[in-house]
């Protein structure tokens, strides 16, 4: 059953029963040609939530970086290391896709 | 009468007295004019008792005012003497009939404390002592007062030179071609004072007219500068910028490649350039038959072209963007507005040269006649306006931050440090995103450019503002006169 989680949650589309969470339904973030390429610096190392908060105003959107860069980021949050280059989805894209 | 008087105080007193006398003169002149108006209007007939009464009223009024003036004059002089006696650093002046005038500044020095100083001072005093009766106002001026008023030099003068005695005033009036008195107003020496004051007032009025004329000219210059509304040049580096109200090239809303110049408001030469200027006067020669010498006719004077040789370097993407902007600016500023331009038909824009202080180049208008640059083969090249080694285009984002972000907030600070815009919204214009981010442009890390500028002065400036006197004094350099 959807709707137990907010629209900014990765589990927004995932079903939920009274006792357990259903199999996760992925929420992919589409790629855009003008997405910023960002090299993670020491400020945001291991802190995707902080980057999400600074960029989008909501730390709960940390997972969008993983969805946007599935080949680069696989093991949150310890692979969110300084020197790693990732693409940053735009807030407008997130609003469109995630519906918040 | 021995009076202790410093020149500064004496000058102040003289000026004050002059204005009082001028005021009296104005009142008497107004009374005369009123009397004349009544005669002209037929209300009074000369020779009648009514006319004589009116004239006597005028004379009495002038006499009354003169008495008031004299008492005020005496009071001011008494106050001045008291003030001067209170001063410790005085210049001793003797009466014109009783002793010499010392033209040196006699600072009181105790012989017990510094005999050498006292000896030196005394020697100086002896060298410059001149009889008081030989001191004239001219000598007084030559002694250090070029204008005769308000000098900083404290030079002693006899008080009789300051206080106009009736005889002196009569002489002064006669010297100025004014009779010592008219029969219809019999106010004695006071009338002579007034006439002397009249001559002084005329001199004052002439001086005031000259000052007014200069002020008007200076005002025109200021207006010229105000029209340009250039910012005050706080930086003495050489800079070439567009007019303040321009809306083209780097001042266009979408400056594109010229965006880095918008931040610095023009092309700032980071290294002191070589600037060659030439001021010329043309003469035509004429050769006389059977003559040993050649003669010359003056034709005209002009300012020849200005040559600038400058060096630019780039050690980062930001520097490279700036160098690219500089190159492109000079390429653009040699072209006219044409075709699709809103200002099509307009010639290449005017630029203004500043730098090295107010009296070197101060918003001097000129035209870019030629721009030469050579891309050397023996230096490194650096990408400009493109993603840097980390894949980020830093300069546009820095520009964006400078205008949109509040750097005080922690979030903004962190994002600014990472060169990230809020929301990861790439605010670069679409053309720049395509051009700058995908197609790197390379500029040499060191490049020399050559410029040839033509000095420009408008006809209005030349005809209505230029003055060799003001130019020579340096005043018009600030107005952008070549």
C-alpha cells in the first residue's frame, strides 16, 4: 500500500502493510544533459544528506544522488567520498519526477 | 602709535573693513538713485526747497551711517589689538613715524635658553629691517602675499597701512579717477572713504566677476563630468571602459563572453602597460629668399594617436576567461553596429581611458583604431570558460554567487565553497551551457596585445569648455581633456 511515506522518500512507491514493508519499488531519477557534474569535496564527504539539504532544502532527498549515479554510488553513505564526481539532479527535475 | 599686529589678523581686519565700506557705499548709492528717480519722475525739481530737503536727508543719512561705521571700525580695531596682545607669537610692528618695520617673523626666543637662536633671529631681523614709511601695500604683497589677502605668511606691516586715513583714502580715490567729493553730498572724509571703497568695490566686483567666470567654467567642466557620471577612480591601474550609461558589449544584459569584464567594469590591465602619447603642434615653414633662417607659421595643435602595449597572463580558468573576454572586447569594439543591431548605423563605441592617477588618464575619451594580438607558440595554453580539471565551470558560478547568494548563511557558504548553485539549477544561459561547457576555448597563458587609440574631443568640449589656462593648471585633465 503506497502513501505511508512522503513523496520525498525512496519508499513512496513501495507497498506497505500493517506489519511489513513490501518489496521496494525503485524511483529512478532521469538524466538531463545539463545536470551539474560535481566532485564531492571534504565538506560533503559521507554526508549526502547535508548536500541534499543545502541543494534542495531537504536532507531526506539524499538518496536521489544514488539514484542519479547508480554506477558511481552503490554503498551509501560510505562511498560518498571526496574526489568522487557525480551528477546532481536539478531541483526542478526532482519536483517533476517525485511530485513534491 | 605702536601696534602689535600679525598680517593674518590685519588682512582679516582689512577685508572686514572693506565690506563695511562697501555696504556703506551701496546705501549711499541707493539714496542717490532714489533722489535721481524722484527728479526724473518730476516729483522733485533741482534748486527747490523740497529738493534741498531731500538731499539733506540723504546727506544726514549717509553721515549717520558713516558715524556708525566709524564707531564699529574703532571697536573692531580695539578688539583686534586686544586679541593680538594675547598672542604669544607676535610680529612687532612699529609706527610709520617712530621706527622700522621688521619683516621677519619674530618668534620669541629666550636668550638664556637658546642664545644661538636669538642671535640668528636678531641677525635676520637686522638684515630685513626696512623703514616703516617705505613699506607700501605693494611691498607688503611682495613680502609674501601674492594676493594681499589672507596669506599664511605672517609679515609685519604698519597699522597705518591697514587703516585708511582720510588723506590716504583721498589719494586712493584720486588714483582711481574718482573726485574726493561731490558738492551735493558733504560728508567730508567719510565721503572720500566711500569713494575709496568704491574703487575697492569695483576691484572686488571685477575679481568677483573673474571668480564667477572661473566658477562657471569649472561648473561646465563638472557638468561635463557629471554627464559622464563616471565612478570615482580609486584604482590607479590602467583601465579602458565603456561609457557609464552604455548598454552594449560587456554592459549588455547578456554579455556572453564579455561577462568577466562586467565584474571589473572594463578592461583592467593587470600589468602596467607601455603607453605612448604624442602632443604635436604643426607649423608650416616658409623660406625667404636671401635669408639665413627659416620662418614658421603656426597651423594647429593636436594629440596624436596613443599606443598601448600590454601584457595579460592566465593561470586559471578564471584568468583565461578574462583574457578571452579582453581579446573579444577589443575585437568587438572596432566594429560598428550593423544589421540586426538596435543601434545599427552607429560607429564603433567610444571608450574611456583611466589610470595612473587623476592627472595622467582620467576618463579620457578615445577610439580603438587598431587591435593587434599575437598568439605565441612557445607558451602554454589554458582552457577558458570551460569545465576545469574537476569538471566544473567555476567562473560563471562564481559570478552567479556574487549576485544571488547570501554568503552568510551556512548552507550558502558551503555551496559557495563547492561552487554549487542552490537546487543544482544550472543558471548559465543555454547558449553558454552549450558553447562554454562543451567547446573549450584556449588562450595563451601569456599574451601581449597592442592597441592604437585615437583621442577624441567633442566640438562642444573644444569650443565651450577648453581653456589653456585651466588645462595648464591641470583642472581640465580631470574633465577628460587630452
